[in-house]
């Protein structure tokens, strides 16, 4: 079984509230769009859906409940924690 | 017209904030249709006159930041920065539902010292979500007057016009982005060196990196020790994070939110539309409905058009003086043009559906659903939009690849999109299928319809397959990614989209009409004249078709096309349709109407009866299949080539595409004919 890493956005359980803590050390390789679209530290989010075969994730985030699609690979850059 | 007096203003904002709606509301009456399908990709302009002042509105592609990450965003940034002398100011559209994201770009533009008018659109939508915005406080915090609009209801549009008239564009008093201390000295050095009036411009010229061309004159400065830490990307990230922090502070004072329990439409719809299973079912259903409508709904207008052209042909045939001109007009040009106009309803319906889907926000969901499935072929989820649009026309489809960030994925999409069955292939397919496929049906579906569906499927599969092959040959280390906004669903602009579609269809008719007109005349001339038959003649006139220049040309290429099962007439048809596929129909109409003693017989019947010297039918099953395959694969469209060159800026890839597609077409047709004959 694949070890689920709760500390990255990819692999974060669906429909649970989480908070973005920051980015991976490799963040300079991360697409700028992620930050430009507003996935910033301290942002509260929830993964609502994921396309089949580990396809893109559908993430709802922020005060304004923006929605964004991003792949698991992009999620690897984003460090998160689960909120209870 | 006094062009220079026209005021030019830019319409700017994030994608999906209702820019098109505002544009449409502003320029409702005088609309220039210079745009292409893919609402968000190409820039277009329109005019309006308000209190005797003429204004040109340029609708730029939506963007999230001045730092571009795709071709359409690069177009936006380049225009915004390079054309500053020519335009009066920027009308910036903020959507009330996503103020935060919109303010990032707004403040960047403000800091560049560009005069702006700020518009907040769809405040009613925000209210429905329990969000109230204190406009007065908001305006004070941003240092700019705010115009509230609900563009769909035409509310606030007058105010925008008034503001433009009274030069309400306003520059910011101060720069909202403070240069980080660690870079301050260096930035000031650059600003001084380049004579910039504003620190942010200096900062941006560094942060842009190579994307819009770092300015040559600061190269020497960059080698100094204090510039070592200046990685453009890091600067961009630093800027974005800082800006968002300040935006958060502003918004905290401006927005108040009530708890809201009501589930919104977008949330409800997405439960089904992006569902692991039902999402795909719905997408397939939508495609099915589109194609059903294209073929069945279009039948009625098509019949009317067909009847009108037959009547016109008969009328001119009867009333024009007997002779070659009569046959040229009544059996060449009119049926040729009619053969194209008849497809206008199908093209129109297809385009209309595509516009509506894009407009409503659904296309982004399709990208979400398809991304994982397209990746093994070297494509991106965003490639689905060009691929689907390619079923209408490859030209807008190729242009709509501009929002694919990764260069390799974009190139692959451009290279394979012309394999999709575009509407110009329809006239050819219909004629050939009509000639070689019988009228029977299978499970209630006509054979003819099945074959046509097969051709669509074939185009799609070959596009995927060739992408999978080509991806091995295109080198690119750039990372591929998908980071895409999923907009709220909106009711599409039915009227606006219809207007756009009608414009497109008209362009298609006049464009194709002109080509067919010219080609028909050339074909007619070449068939009317022939090599001299006695020494006294310069050329022979009114020759038998078999002795004409045209026949000579066609017969010249016969050795090349005979193995595919084509006679010289089809050879001429194929040669002429390298200009555009649909020309085949016009050429055939002209050729067959010239070569007969029974003018009242329909062209298609003449084609059906035509036999080779050995008595075999010219349009046999094997030949027909071979023609179908040739038209499915060959690159026969000068306009698409021109667009591919413009978008790739590479003769190498454009040439490669012609050779690859046409080579494949020849090869496959050859094999098919040789097996089936």
C-alpha cells in the first residue's frame, strides 16, 4: 500500500479541511500559477473531487471559495496540515 | 474617418470575470468580428460612440499576473506594456466573487503607472452568497473610484462610458508594492541607470526573467555581486506573496460575510459534472447531442439551401445565353458555391454549441476530466478544447492552444489537431459516402451515418495516435503541469454567442465562396482551352475535355495517383483542394458539368455513372474509401498552414506537418485501395 503523506496536498484525504503551511524546498520549480491563483500559506482548503486514475484534484480554497484543478505532481510542492 | 481621434481603451481582468459580457454591453451595436472561437484566447476589438466620441475597446486575453506563463498571457503582457503610448487607459474588471485574485493583477498594473478605471462586476452574485462589500471603504483603500456593474443587465455600463469620456482613468498616487529591503539598493541603481521614474518598473524588468526579454542594457549590472541572489522566479514569488498579504489586509476591512448554508448552483452541478463516472457519461451525452443536432437539426435549412441553389442554377441555365459561360455559371460556379453554403447550418450549430459550452464554464470541467486520459499521448487536459473545436474548424482550434503553458504539449496539440474531422471535410465525405455506401441500415442507424461517424472517430484516434508517436521526437525538458481555475457556472450569453457564430459562418461562406469562385473559373478556363491542334492556332479553344490543358495536367499527375485508384479528374480535384478541402466539390461540379451532354442530370448522378475506359466505375468502393482516407489525413488547407506557422513561428514544424499528414494520407489510401480493389 502506498504510504499516504498527510503533509503534502497530494494524498491529502478528500472532503477534509486542511490548511496550507508552506511550500517544498524545491518551490522554485513549482508553477507560478499555484501562488498567483491564491494557494498561499495560511489558506484553508478542501479537496472535493479527484479525476479517475490519480487524475487532477479539484480543490476549493480560501474565503471566496475559489475552485482550482491541479495535478498530484503540483500538490507535491504544497505542505499542508489537517484541521479538525 | 479620422482614425487618430479614436480613443483606445483596454479591457483587462482575470479569465472568467465577465469581460466578454462587459465588452458586449459596451460595444453592442458596432461589433467588429475579428475574433475566433475560444472566448478567452484571442484578443478582439469593438467600437462604440458615446456623446460624439468614438472609442475603440480592445478585449485582451484574461491573465492572473503580468508575468506570463502561457502564450495568451504573454500576448496580454506585451500589449499592456509595449502599447502604452497608444491607449488611453485600462478598464479593469474585478469579479465580486473573486476580489482577492483580481486585485493581484490590478495592483501590478497600477504600480506600472498605467491609468485605470476600476469596475466591480456581479455584485448581486456576491450578495447571493452572503458577501457584502463596502464599496466606499474599498475605493478609499485602493485609491480609485469604483464603478459597480451588472453587465448582463446593462447596469453600470453608461457609467463606464461616462468615465471614459471624462478621462476618468486614474494613476495611483503611490506604489503599493514596496521593494524588499534586501534588493532596494540594486533596484534603485537599475532605475537610475535606465532612467525609470518608478521602482516597480525596475523590479519588474528583473523579475520578468527571459520571458518578455530582459532588457539588454542592464546586463552589465547583473554581473555585479549584489545581483547574485536575483533569481527572477524567486522575485516573482516574493512579489506575489507580499501583494496577497496586503490585499488580505484591505479585504478584511471591506468584506463582511454572513454564514451561508444554501448550496450554490456550481456546487450542485459539479457533484455530477466532475463525477468519476457520471462526469464522463454527461460529457459523452453532450457530444452525442451536439453531433445529433449537427446532422439532424441542420437537415431542414440544408434542404432549403439546396433547393434554392438548384432553382438558381436552373434559372441562370435557362436565361443566360447558350454557350460556355452559361455552363460555367449555371453548372460550375453556382453548384460549387451551393455545395459549400449548404454546410453553413452544420458549421453554425457546431460552433454555437462550442461557444455555449465554453461560455458556461463547462469546458474547464472537461479539461479536468480529460487531463489524466490525454497525458499518455503527450497531451494536456487543455488539449481537449482544440481537439473538440477542431471538429468545426482547425483555425480557431489551433489558436485556442495558446493557453497551454507547456511548449511541447502545445506544439503536439497544434500538430495533431488538423486530423480532427473539420467541417470542410463534410462536403467531400457526404459526396463520396453518397456515391459508395448503400442506403441500408443497421439497428435503425443508416449505413451512411455509421460510416460518417466512423470517419469522425478515425480522425480522433489518428490525432491521439500520432501525438503518442510524435511526443518521442520532440525534445523539451520544461515541466508539464495543470493549474486551472474552475469558474462558477454562468448562464451563457446566448445572443452574443449567436452573433459571433453568424459572423464566423458568414466568414466561412464568403471565404470559401471566393476561393471556389476563382478555382471554378480557373478550372473552366483550363478545360475550355487546350494545346493547339493545328500549326495555325495559338491555342485550341472549346476543346473536348479530354484534350484540354486541364486533362493534360491531370494526366500528368496520373502516375502518382493511379495507385490510389484515382483518375485524372479526381487528381485535379485533389490538386485544387490543397487550397481548401471543400474546393473538391466545386471542382467536381465544374468538371462534371462540362463533360456531359445531359445538363439536367445532377452532378452526383453523373459522377455515379462515370466509367473508366475499361468499363469499371470511376467511383468504385475501393476508390471511394481511398478518397475518404486521403481527405481524412492530408493537410489540405492553406489557411490552417498559415495559422500553424503564425502560432509555431517555425517553418520546420509547419513543413513537417504538411509532409507528415500528406505522406500518411498517401500511404494509407494506397494500401486501402490496393487491398480493396
